[in-house]
């Protein structure tokens, strides 16, 4: 292949024409085209990621509000868009010139034209590679600068109390629709899409509470009949409700979920939604696992199974000794329980956004055991003089105190409490306390040794999974377990008895788990801190002194008034977003009222007379910002002013019923139940955005229990069954019953015995519907049996009142 000089010499020698100038112009045009093409790619990528190149930034040293800052950024992005348009225009001009020049050489110098094409192609490859590398460096630098700018902006907003509800730390720009959706809050609920499931759950909930009610049978029948009338008249509205949801919500959710490079989670503090790059999130989690008190379990494939088998054996022993009931044995059984899952919540208020490790213990092996042990432990720990139930109790206790000369307000806080609790010392303290008191025995039949054996099992088995790997926590109580807070509470009581009880320099001591408010002799502050930190090497305290005669504790700001009297008002951390349930969320109206009531009650109870009206105005403004009607807010304020002043403690012995919220159907049904039964009604909201968008956790093991179907291979008969265990285990049991001719134990075995040559069609064996709830499973089994023809079932399952059948059977699918 000839070079540029060879081409020029060839044209001059053969044609007598000097083409040097024209060929150099072609080279410049070609180079400019390559540059423009790569510039457009770079600028469009900047636009997609929300970056403004350095040369297009407008310098401005003025202090700006959020509104003017938005205008400023919008102008810069308009400039970026215009630059892209100008580059396209310039590119088209150059391409036109290039085509004209190339046609000239092709027409007049056909012999060297292939060489010219090859030279241009070679130059394009070299230039493109060089430009791409340079622009990639520029782009990465811009991304780095953007991340620092976001962090700086977040920190500034935290300091000024203007904390955003959506924090985007990812290398992705959110569209306006995406940001609008996320600003609704992850608690925002949309209408349910599965109408059949909602109505069946409603009927089962009503049947359960009606069946248990101590009322005449005729009244029960009337409630059932009236419920079916309401369902039949309202079910079409429930079916229509899904269509009322804005189309953009569905579309936006789909777009966010389709991006596999980001994770959507919630901030560790403040009710903010956080978007992070998946790679960054996973890298931080891996670093946390390597640096924290965790160890990967690599050499024991049966680690979890061995623990569960030992646990099951001990439960059987307790059941045989009649220390736990059959119902408790099933409740505590680890069958089909998930492995605890580790995840991290980003600490947006801290530099570099570290993650707080949390373990999801719900529906795991020892979750129900923790719940069972929790009640006796609460009885053991209650009525402790210096422990607080809530902020309201703290404010009441403050009213009896006055600060004297030389005294100062301080707060103490334990560093990483749950992962640092000394397990054995706390267990020893609990055992001693169990032996010295009897109040806890009303909550259980277990003796001290049996209780402590179960507590050891619960508190020391701290394994969890992360990205399919199994780990164990080496120190402290299991994070996320419902027993950990009460375990920490008992350790802090132990510490208080040893250190605080007889210390004359501590004048006032109130504690909520590991947060402590104290009034002490000012000159003894360091001595008291030293004493606390010497109690146990694992437990270290920090101290915060009052500033400007004020000190925050929980959600109360305590401040000094005249004569040593202490004032108090509501306190919010700078990370607080003021985001609450959006009024347009698909929640029952009573749940929206409870949002108003909780904020107004806090204002009335935590604010002294000096600050109350200001706090009520603030609450009104915040709720209006969450789209609550002002008239409803004002009405609740007036009501609560009256009721809280003249309140009397009412007994709370009424039974609870939880209904799925289905719009007007649910409202009418609630009125019916309240009129005829002494019940409290709770409501499940629609599908929350968190369940649709949060993607930071590993998926739990698939549950394989519920309603199943077995088909005969030789005839059309089927068997409908239910199981709370893995259905494959249940299939094996049916096969064993067939082999051993146990016709009394299985209707499937009876069918095969009565029909020689018939056998199970394993290929058609399937789980019809997943259902983990016992009562729901029994009802649904009976409904599927009613729905089926040619069943080999010898009974129809649990008895369902005939009033329900015409209403709910149409919602059951064919098995």
C-alpha cells in the first residue's frame, strides 16, 4: 500500500498535476469527521448520565436556593443539547465536503483511489482509538467529580436540614418520571392486581373471627350472609380498581427494574430512597464481610442441616415432656425455613457512604423461637426503674427533675451495640435472674435449664447468607433477630446494676436500649465515662455534652430554663426527610388518619407550652407537603387536644382481624364487623413500591408448600392435598403408603388398592398454589376439592359454611 507521499508523487508524475493541497484538505476533513463523530458520542453519553463537560459549565459564585440551582443546571443542560445539535450540523457539512472530494479522486485518479481509501481507513482506526481513550479518561474524571459533588451536596443538605427524599449515587441519570415515582416513597401502595386472592383472604379472615366469636349461631350466620352480599355488590369495583392506576407508574417501574446495573434501597437514617451502582454496593458488602466479625463457612456443607436436626430433636424431647404443645412444636419447627439474608443500608449522612449490615431474619429457622422466648424475657426485664418504653415516658420523668449548680446534661451511646454484646456474661445474668424471680413462668412451661438451652440455641446460631455463600457472625447477638433488642436491654440492666446504681455522681439516668440520657456532676464526666468503658472490653461508650444549654435525646430536645427547670420540644435529626405516607397511596383511610394522629400526639406530648403551637404548625405544613387535606389535619388536631387532655386508659382485650384493603368493599365490611363484633380491625395495604423496586437482597429459597395435586396414570381421578412441608416429601409419603398398603393413612393408597394396576402419574404431580398459612391452607384445600370432579379424596377437607361457597368458589382456579 502506498503512503500519502507516494500517492502525491504518483499523481504528479503521471498526470502532471500537483494534488498536495487538495489531498491535505481531504486529510483535514477526514480527521474532523472522526473528531465530530466521537465528540457526539461523548456528549450524548454525558447527557444520558447527567454530566456537564468542564468547558460548558458556567461559573457562578452566588449563593443559590434549590429553585435557582435547578434553573442553573437546566440552562447548562440546554447548552449541552444545543452543542450536540451544532456538532451534528457541522458533521453533515463535513461529510458533504468529504463525499465531493472522494468523488473527484475516484473519477480522475482511479489507479490510486484504492490507496487513498486504505489510507483514510487506517487513519480513522488510529485517530478513533486515540480519541476514544482520551474521552474515556475525561468521562471517568467527570463521573468521579460528579460523585464527589453529590456527596458534598448531600452533606450540605444534611447540615442545613434540606435532606432529599431520593439520593442518586449511581452512574445513571433518573428521568423525570423515575424521580417523580421514587419521590412518592417506598411505602406508597398501588391497587392490588389479584382480585381473587384479595376476596378469598377477606372471606377467610372473616370466617376465622366469626367462628371464634362468643355469639349465637344465628348471629354468626347473619354476619356471613351480609358479608357475601357486600362482596357480590362490590367485587366489580375491586376488579376495576387496578385500571385506575396511572399508566406511567407501571411503565416507570418496569424501566427501573430492567436496569440490572443499579440497586434501589433505603437510607440507614431518614426516610430516603437511595440508588447505587450494583458493583459499588457489592464491593462495599464484600469489604464489610472481610473486615467485620464474620467468617465464611467453607468446609461444612451440612452446617445448617446439622444445626436444624439438633434443634428438631430437642423440640421433640420438649414435646414428649409436655413442655411445649403440639401447636408450638409445629410453630417452632424449622421445616421449609429460609436462611437469614445479609444486606446493607447506606449511611448517607457519612462520607463515602458506608453500609450498615442488617440480617433479614423473617421466616428463618430461629425466628419463631426468638418470638416465643421474647415474651418471658420481656416479663423478666419490665418495670426496670431506669429503662424507658418511649419518648413520652422520658418527658414525664423530666418533669420531676431540676438541674442544680454544677450539674450537666450528657448522653452516652454504645458503639456497635448488637455486634459487641458479650454473649456469655449476658446469658449468665439472665440465668441468675430467671432463678431469682418467678414472674416469667406465667409465659411458659419451661424450667430454667430448658429455657436457657433454647436461648443458647437461638442466640449462638448466627449464620447467614450473602450471594449464595454461608457465613457466621463471630461476636455479639444476631443482627435483625427479634430477640436481640431484649437481649441488649438485659445486658444494659446488668451494667446499670454494677456501675450506676450506687454512683452518687449520677443524679439522673434514663435509658432506651443503648441510648442514655443522664444528669451528672460536671467535673466527674470523664471519670464516669472511664468507668463505663472499663466495665467490659467489648463495650465502649461515647459521650455527648450539652451545647448552648441543650441536648437531644431520642426525638426530644431538652433545654435549660430558668431556676434549673428543663424545657422540651420535638427534635429531628438533620437526616430527617419529612416524608410520610403519601395521602394518595392505596391505604385504608384509618391508616392515613393514624399518620396525622401520631405526629400530632407527638407534638402535644413532647412539646412544652412554649413550643407546642410552633410544632403543630410545622406538622401541618409537613402533612400538607405529603398531600394531606388541611381540613382533615385541623380536625384531628382539635380532636386530639380534647381527647389527650381527658384520656382514660381503656382495656385492649378485643380480638384482631386483618383485612386486605380493597377499597369500598373493605370500608363497608369494616362497618358490618364493628357493628356486630367486639373486634379491632387492621388492614393490609395494596402492593407497596418497596416490594416492586427494592432489589438489594438475595432472593430467599423458594417455598415449596401449599395445595398440591396427584393424578392417577390410568384414570381421570385426582387427589387434592395440602402440606406445610415440602410437597416432594409428601409425595414420598404417599408412595410409601401405597407400597405398604396403608389405605387408612392415604386416600391415594386406597385408590390404588381398589384399582389394581393403577399408579401415580409423577409427571403430573404439581403444586397448585403456594400457601404457608395453616388455616388458609386448610380452607383452600377444601375449596379446590369442591372445584374438582373425579377426586379420589375420601373427605372434603375442613368444613366450609355453605353460605360462602357460591361467593368464593368462582374465584378458585381449576386445579
